[in-house]
């Protein structure tokens, strides 16, 4: 009877503590996972991670070996942080937050983590945000005016080290946080009231609960105390930035490597990688993807022409990766040329007559589309190229497209891959085509906000038209080409629109029909972050190490620059064995086709890195004859086990102690009540 009374009392107490539910709320908890899901909400976002170079480290990390748990407060509502807190910042407050962080040490020491909201309204309010320097990668400039401001809005925030986690919330993550904030429901005469997460913590300071964020951003380099690239590579706590088969090059028409006849080369380059404060949110729409799409559209337009074998010069196209991190792609390409490696078989550096780079070309939204040619050196071939650009422009017969030479007062070419070529050989002839003259037109340069909304497809089509016709003029080596011959070169505007949707959006993203015609993508959302290397690249490396974007570009270029399908062999489930053949669409079951095309991958990683006999990355000694190796930062990314963010509600310690004391008191009272009741019942039974 004693045990029955105790159970009855405990059930009664438990019922008093059950949360109230709104009428009609029929949700039930049927398992431990259901309980955990109701208590903890996973928030989708993009982390800022720890990156290192030979000089130190940048980026973000938890301060120690454990997860960071901190109550959420909104930045605009907080004057003083009394305790370690997770600060919720809107997009338009980013700059003011980091300014206060650097100027207010008392505020900075209590920042436990940062959550940055996504939202189109805040993005519209933000006039510009570029977290890199005012002269990005100035150390590689082929001139001395490194204090010039190509990027006046640049803040350099991305190049600082933060000993607390920072997450950019995705659109769904922002909604999840709002949904979590609305779960605190109180029933008062059938009226439901909800409270914002941050506001609840600020307004209910005497409340016994708080909504907290739990950051899992533990970096191996922080745990091991390795704070530069050389030490972390030695200890195995980081990996070098780069791509196994990151860069891609191709030629039109294919190069016959067994032929003794060699033509001068017109090398046209663009970049495929972008950087931002947040690792996996690096679209780089204007800088550099607009240039990449322009190049791909130009190649497509040229591929439809007849008589390409009769051109006087060889067209070679090259798409670099790793350029945002010390020009990894272009410097490695130049080294492979010196080594005459298999990656660049068919290209002789001595035959490269002209380098044409397509930079940022997507920022002209209305009216006349003006492009600027930034020239490296004065030579007959650069003059020919400028004349070819003007001839191409005239052939378009459009008053809405103009081409101008960049202002001579500029210190030189803007930040671009051409800088690596000039540092290698100062007499290199080259031109960089951009949508700006003296300063960047892109107000979100190397920012997560450089997205699809930041470019105009018609500007990219115009740039592609200029490039395609200019290259044909240069390769023909005929100044008297008729307008009718050039008018046959037309850029497919629908292809440009498709590429924008595939490479700069998550819907359809890499699941678009164009990409799926060539590869089986591993994810929908394209990431233009360069990534890391697990081991030293080789010609027979596992294709799974190659990014979706690189594999798509390789297949696209191989297809567009190949000899017509009539000369193609049968399907290629494995390899193509005939000389000059490659397999397009090898990932698609039974749909791969062998064609003749000179399309190759080229690794992209630091020229100062090698792998020793035990398989460990090692930084080689400086080569005094290579000025670029002396500037090489050797970028690496810290290893990490998992990156995550979740929010939940916690009770403060005082309330927990109060509940404990209350429970003890209830238990004692219940026990006394049982004793009294028992004595009373026994006495009553004896009397009976």
C-alpha cells in the first residue's frame, strides 16, 4: 500500500509539470529521437573555417576542444555583453558589428559566437561588402604600386583570425531560428503568444530559461596548437588548398601532338574558383564566374565554324582554379610547362604569343555595355588584339556595346591570373577584359553576396560575343575579314542563361539538364571554393577527388572542341585507346562517347609543396630564382571532424537547484503524509 501511494503522488506531481499545449495540438513524442528532435533544432548554415599560411592563421574556430554554448542576443539590442553570448547579426549590420568588435575590447571578450542572418531585405540595404583587401593579393603584382586601391570597399575582415565560431545562416536556417523562436507558446484564454529568440533572452532576464546556440566548430589546428601551415602539415592537422585535377585546358581545333608543325598560340584564360568569408558559400558570380561563362559561351560559338584547321594560330583555352589563394592554378600551370609534364602535353610555352584573360564582365545592367581592356606591355601583338577587339565590336553593329582601353594612370593590370604570367616572364603580352576601369565595379568582390542577383546575362552574352569574334580575328591573322564572316559567329544566349542557373544557383544548380548530360553530380548546390588535397596529384587519380564543377567544365570543353561525332568511335565504358581520344560522359552508364579532343586536367596547388616518402606534405625550401615562390603563402585548411549548429532551450542553474530542493521537499512531505496516513488507517482498523 505504501508503494501505491508513492506512485500516485509522483504521478500527480508529474502532471503539474506537463507543458500546456494549444487546443488542437495533437503532436506526441513516441521515441527518444522524437524527444531529441523536439528539444534540439539543427540550424542549416555556412561556417567560417580556420585557414593557415606560412605566416599564421585566419578565419574562425572554437577557442578550445569543446563545443561553444551561449545564449542568443541580437546585436542591435545589446549595449553591453555581460556574459559570453551568441550574437545574432543581420546582413546590413555586418560591417558595424566587426567595427565594434575591433574597437570595443569589453564587447569582444564576451562574444562566444556569431550568427549572421540571410534575407533579401537586408541584402538590399547593404550597399556593398567585400571582406578582402583593397588590393587583393598585392604581393603578386608585377609592379610596385601595391598601395593602389582596386577594391576601395575592401575591409580585410576575411584575413583576420577569430577565436570564436561564425556561421552564416542559410535562408532555411534563418527560418528554422524563427520557427524555434515561435515554439515558446503560452495559453491564456485561448490566445497564443510567441517570442523572438534573441528578444526573449534580452527581455526576460529574470526568466529561468534561455535560448542558446551550440556551435560545433572545433578545429584540429587549434586543438594541437599548430598555428601555421608548415607546423600543421608536419603534424597532420591540416591539408593544402588546391585541386587534384582542378584546372582544365583545351584547344580548338585539337592539337596533333605527333605533328612537327606548330602554330603560335593564343591562350585565353578564365577562373572557376571563388573565395568568401564562409567556406561553402562562394558563388563568385561576377568575380570570376561571369568571365568563365563568357569563355564557355565563346568556345561554343567558335565550335560551330568550319575551317578551323586552316587558322594561322592555335586557340587554347584554360580555366584555372585556386586563383583566389595565391594564384595556385596559374603558377602550377607555368611550373608544369617548365617541367614538360603530361598534364600540359601539346603546349609549348615558347609558342604562347598572347594571353587574353576574361575577368569580371557581368556588372553592366542597363544602357551601354562598356568593357575595358587592361593591357600588359606595349607590343605589336597587343596592338593587334586591341584592334581585333574594336573590329569585333564594330561587327556586332550595336550601339549598346563599347570597348575602351583602361586608363593609363592605372598602375598596371588589375588582380588577375595574368599577373602570374608577368611575374614569370615580364615580356609576356596580355590583355585582361573587365567591366571596370580604375576600381572594381563589383561591390561584393569575394563575398558570399556575389551571387546570381549581382550579374546581368546580357552583359555576359555581349562579352562572349566580343571575345569569340576577337579570337577568330587573331587566329585568322587576317585584318581584312569580311563582316559576313564574323557575323556567322553568334553566341547562344540560352546557353548563357542555362550556365548561370547551373553554376550560380542551387535550383536547379548542378542537377540542371546541361550538367547531367555530362556528369552525375554529387550535389545540387555548386561550390566554387577550391577545396583541399588529400594526397599528391597523379595522372591516374581517382575521379571522385575531382569537383563537380571541374568535371563538368572538362566534359563541356572536350565536347565543344572535339572533332565531329562522325569520327567518334563507339561508346566508352572505360578508356579511349586511340591517340588523341578522350571519353565524354564517362560517368553516365553506357552513354560515354570517345572523341578526338585535346582536353586535359592540370593540378592546382602550391609550387612549394611536395609529398615525402611517408606520404606527408612538406614545405620545400625557398627557391631564390623563383620570385613567386618567395611570395607563396602556402595556404592550408585545418582538419575538422564535424561542423554543426543547433539551438535549444536551457534552464539556469539557480532554477535547477530550486527544482531539486522542491523535489526533495515534496518527497519528504509525501513520506510524512504516508506515515501519518498509515498510522491513521492502522488506528482506524484496530478500532473496527
